[in-house]
């Protein structure tokens, strides 16, 4: 990808910004954050950077419109996450899983979506497909413990979270995006 293309003026010296843009794109697509969270991130970046990429300004001025945000994020970084970007994504998913273990199905679905759209780093897709298949079997077959699959997913995420740049831990607790029925190990939302 041409780092000096439209909207990316001055972006070649800011690889962390490209990785974070890819991360925020995936988090928004996965439903882990809101468009307003992405705009707030862009505003923080504008305050911290001297030379502003045009796409970052577009992101800040998007008014919270999801499609405009996704377009601007696409200009800031490639669709496919780098190893560092995937490490950031893994760290966010791991923090969600630690805070709410019942979100295991959501976490594996988010990983699987990333792999199916060829947005994960090379060599990761097969492992993600295997974890997703194991979880679906564990949900259907009583003799395969879901806890064993959860441990494998955690180990996978922990390994990749180690590729994340330091100082990029989630800024706030993630909100659980989906609630699963009790027979799948989740909680039923309160009626109010």
C-alpha cells in the first residue's frame, strides 16, 4: 500500500497510527466500540500529532457516521491488520474475555469474521478456523468441555497480544456486545 497516497500525507513515519487505525476499524466492525469512540480516538490523535493526515481530520469531522468513519480508517491503514495491529485486536478481545468469560462465542466469531475476510495476518486463518470449529463442536457435544476451548482461545489471544506495541492496552472496559442464551453459557439481558 502506498503510504503517501491520498489522505496519508506524513503517515509513513507513524506506523503505530496505521496499526491503531486498523484496530479501530476492526473494533467498530465487530461492535466492540461505537462510532463516537472512534471519533474520540481521532481527536486524541490530532492533539498528539504535529503533522495531521487528512484522513484523520476527516475521521474527526465525520459526525459519528459509521460509513464515513470506516472510509477514513481505510485511508489511514490497510484492511489487513499487521502483526502489531492483530496483536492490538487480540489484546482487546482478551480483555473482553477476561471481563466477561461468557463472551467466548462472540470473541471466536469476531476472530472468524476477520479470518474469513482475509484481514488477519498471514498464517493465522487456519488456527482461527480450528478454534471456531472446536467451539461449535463443544457447544453441540457434551463430552467436549467448553472450558478447554476457552483455554485454547485465551492462549492464542495471549500469544498474539504479546505482538501489540506497549502502552496500547484498552483505555476503558469493553462493553459486552452480545448476550447469549443460558444453554450457550451466556446471560439473558435484564428486561429493563
